[in-house]
C-alpha cells in the first residue's frame, strides 16, 4: 500500500493533507452537528460543545473511575498506567472494556451521531483512555499529531479518524488543558527520526519521536492559531486525528480528568505499520472492527 503520509524520515517536511476532513454533511440522528458546526470543525479541526452531558451523568462517570482505580486486580493489567513516582493512576486505556458504564458512553448517540456524520461511515474504537493530570504533579505533553503515531506505528492508512473526549472535570487555564493549533489538521508534519523498538513504552509517558520541530510549530501556528480547550465538566470536544495539540503542566490544586475515545472509520482498517518494524501493543490498536451501534443515554 502506498504511504500517503511518510514520517520518521531523515529530514522533516510539511506536506498537504490528502484526505477529507468531513466526509458527510447528512444528519445521522438528532444529535448530529448542524451546518455551521460542521463548517467550524472542517475549518479549525475541532469543535468544543458545552453541556452535552449532565452533572448527574458526570457524577456517575467520576464514581466509576474511583471504582476502577480501587480495583487492585484490574490495576495489574497493562492498560492501567501509574504515575512515574507514585501508585496513583495516570491513564487507564480502553475503559469501555472494563466498565459497562463507559461502554455505554462510548456508544452514546450524543457522541456517535456526530462521529459517524463527520467520518461518513460506521466506526469502531481504535482505543479509549482516561487521562488524569494530577493536581500540581501532572506534566506537560509536547506538540504532536495523534494520526502521525497511529499511521507510523499502528498502520492506520488514512486520516479518517478523530478523538471525542468528555471533560470529567473543569478544564481551566491553570490545570494543564489541551492546547490546539487551529487549521494544523490540513497539513501533515513528516517528522524526523527512526522509530525505536517498543517506542510506546516510553512515549506514553514522554513522547520523543513523531514530535514536530519548533520550526514546524512556528510555521503552522502563524496568525494567532494557538487555542486552549477550556470548559466545564460535561463539555464534549471533537478533534481531528491529525490536528497538532499538546498540554502544559497542571499547576493548580485540582486534578484535570478527561475521558477519550478514538474513533476510526471501518473503511480505514490498519495495515502493516508505515514507520515501525512491528505494531504497538494490541491495547493501543484494538482489532474489534465491528461497527458500533448507538446505545441509550446513561442517566
């Protein structure tokens, strides 16, 4: 298969995106995006939608996280990643495989209608994760494109994918919110370097490969394109798989917790990795390609 997005090469390049951003404007269900929202997503590469989930639902999701964190048996699984210097949970991957509540959330029509509309097809979950950026401890993450990794190390051929994530806590300017570069999804940064063996074991804690240079960031952020994804708990964010994003340290006294689901089109099934000798661990690239069917609302 032809590599449309070569990366991990000798010299960094910025190339034009080949794939569409929005594959369909037809409404999938009552929670689909309207025309203006679709235009905004296509233009900027993301959309922030407040009050999608109620505080009652947020409380349920938060309680479920505490249950998973306290389950010593589950914590032995490789999907449960602790902080480098403590036993506190930093990330739980594929939360929907360990919890019926999160499984229903992953198929909630308020999310799935929008995702299937944007990607113009049925979808499956490439992986999910809950990220907890601890108060006064959570560290920054460098600028990167998720798709660059999914393409290079998981073998995802095209950028017909996106992340949908729910703010489980308020995301403020002080607790390490996600930063994005508007319109950067329209370009692809072919990053310099060669993928090391089992790179994911280090990159989940500190990403060093597939990271654009400062020159690329300067070029793509021209014109006041740096923005913060801020919002109250219950806010839903959708962002294109290729948009450049990163985050700062959490210097606040409050945790910043977000629930992510990575959706990929069933027409974009991964093949052999494009810039790695072997795929990443299976929990980072799930092989259940069965299309998701919408579930009823949680509360």
